[in-house]
C-alpha cells in the first residue's frame, strides 16, 4: 500500500496524541526530549517509502523505552511466531552457524497441527533461507511452506503451515490465540499444567477453564503441581486466578499504576486492595467501582483456601515467558509459594492497549505500570529462576525435556513443611 504525505501526517499526529495521553513511562520523565526527536525525524518519515515509514515509526516508539510498544498495520504486518504459528524459537550455535530452533510448540496450534516438534530447526520459509540475526515473523491469513530439519541438518522436510486470519481489538493485537490450558496427571500424583495464554479482558473465560482443570487434577489425586509457563504470551487478569490457587488466603500480588496517578504522586499502601472478580457479577461491580476512577490498585488473591498441592509446586519459565506470566512467577517467588526452574524471562511487564492511528494502522502502548508485592518493577528486568536449567536441541528433538525432567525430580522431593 502507498501512504500519502497527508496520511503520514495524520498517523504521526494520532501517535503523538496517544503517547502524551496514555503512555506509561516507568521513570515518570516528561516527553520533551521525545517530542524533539519526533520533530527531527518527521521530514524523513514523510519522504521515504511505506516500509521505511513503518520502520522509522517503530524506531521512534522505541525511543520511549519499556515494553509493549508496537506499530503495526491491521492486515500487512508480520508478527512473532508465538502469536501466529503458536511456537517459540531460540537461536542456537555460534553467530556464523546459528540456526533457529523450535522450543515451545503449543498443542492444537498451527505449527503443532503441521507436525513440527520441539528441537527441529527452521531452515527456510517459502524457499527463502532464514536470517540467523532476525527472528522469523509471519503474516496472518497466509499459508507458508517451512523447511525444517533435525538439529544435525538431516531429515530435511517441507511442512505446510496455515496461519489463521485474525482481527485486533483495543485490548489485544491481532494474534492467533494458543490453547490456553492443557493438563495431565503424571502418575502417581503430579499434576502437570501448561498455561500458554491468560485469555479474556477480565479473565472469566480463563477462570472457568482453570477451575475445571484444577478440579479434575484434585479428583485424580494430584497433591503436587508443575505449572509450565514456557512460551506464555501473557494476557490479562486471569493470571490472578492461578495466583489464587497457589496460596490459601488473600495476599497482595502487586499493584498497577496509571500515568495520571504516577504524575500526581501516590502512597502505595493507600491504594485500594482489590481481589480479582470471581464471577461476572463481581466483575460488573468492580468495573463500576473503578471505571470512572483511577485504575491504580493493589491486586489481591481471592482466598480460595488450602489446596492439596500447597507447598509442593514448581513453575517452569524461559525467555519467552511474558507479561502476566512474569507477574505470576514473581508473586510465587516473593511469597515462597513455588520453586522456579528454567531460564530468565525477558521482562515484558506493562499493561498495554491498542489505539487506531489511521489508514489501517494501530499503535500499541503501555498504559499502566506493574509493581510486585515488594514494590519492584520487572519491566526490562525479568524474573530469575531459583534453578537455571538449559535445553539442548538434540535432546528436545529426541523428546527429552530437560527442564521438565528437573521439575519432576524437584517436585517429587518436596514436602509441605517446605512452605513458609
């Protein structure tokens, strides 16, 4: 598509308006410097082709710092693999020999349906060799021919992967939602819980799915729990339901902070203490209470009472554990509710919303900050596991999950007395 100069002027004006009105900056700095950078770069943004304009706007937004800042077109932009084919990738090997290897391949997602397995190497997309320095990205609504192989380059094969078309909303960008929860029982008594996405604006759909899974595991005798958050793409308030299952009482998870409250100053201890709504009635009441007020609150667990697996919980994370999943993990660590295993997360921990910018473009901006129950910001910092466990492509390809195997050993040796 071609953008006229007037189209670009309107897009830049819309972005400027939304940044100044909604953007959350963890340093509480003013935007004078950013506005000067925007003014300096505007002539170039108006003169280049469309691809240069899109790239330039993304670079301009990157100057704001922080996570959850994206500029995209509703029909023509490429998104990360976990948001499109429901799989995450890691680059393995030295720079000159590095290759993209599949890590998390979510159940029922496009990559899994096509037969792709963890540990396989992505060689090419539509016969174009993958650049080892750039994460492969995909358009929605298209079918791709992927060339994959075993880690040693053998067993090369062509795989057709169909990416469904999706529309974005204010709450989320256009993504292919992974299956939100899968579970099983590892005999005799370990519940395995894989959470790929905390769906829904208020988490009601996720809550229903989580409750059904936990009930099933308890009925089958699970008294230990492994929560696999590897590759989790984040989501919204549903993570607080899972947090509530980790402890018996009402405990602070962390607090949100809006730009308005941040600029005005606030007493963290005086923030309203709000548990996640348990049902639609509580959700309506909560929305009515805070819809017209500042949404800076201390989020609390719901007080679901003792669970048979309390004191015997392990959480697995990696570099693709994002946003709400990082909030959940940090909560478990701060309150000594679980042992955390895997790799450090990236630190993408801000609340975001999407705003129309004109000509089919959207801008995604962080609109509130998140601070842990100890008052720490995780954005750009991430969460460190208690026990770091790496993965190796040949092991993955052979069906050996080193992080999961460590988690099983650790949770098997746990005793309730370990909980404090």
